[in-house]
C-alpha cells in the first residue's frame, strides 16, 4: 500500500511497474541494467469521479485518454531509488487531486473603493487630455 492521505491509500495491485533502460550518468551500468521505472496507475478505476476530474487537469499529458497515469522516473542510478521517486510523485499527484478546491466566496467592493477607483480614472483621464499635439506658436 502507498499511503496518500489519512483515509486513502493506493493498493499495490493498482500499480503496474515496468523497468526500462535509462539514459544519462551511470557509465557502463547504463548499457546493462534497466534502472528507469515506468509506473502506470489506472486512476479512473481507483479514484472517485470528482478526484479523477481534478487529476486529469493536474496530470495533463501524463494521463492517457483511458485515464491511466504514466510516470517515468530516471533521475537516480539505482532502480530502487527511481521506483521510490515514481511512487512518491504518484502519491503527490493523487493527494493534490483528492483535496477539493476551496469554494470562492463572492465579495463586493466597498463604496469608498468604488469612489476612489472612479476618482483615479478621472485624474488619469485629465492627465491624458492635456497631452495633445503641440501647436506651433504664431
């Protein structure tokens, strides 16, 4: 289980991991060992509809049309560290999706704020009005 929040965890069965060869540092090890991890998580089946919609926006191009989140981790030289990094990134994405956005509370500007805004507009207008083409003196 990957703990995401106090009330939600991702089961191991919901994650598919595939190890692939990674580019970058590592010397000859790069050519021999598959250290990069490609993690796949079927979000549509695992998350509530509201959280799934939020995750779609958060994940962006990392989510397929079928609702599968695909993460690749290759920043470390060891397979285990890349695996932990990918799982942590997945948990962070899901954690952000499970948190519903705070509702916006509509507010109104006060009367004094309206008056001040209009007065500033009048002053700016007057300043611009005085800027005209320079007339030649006779």
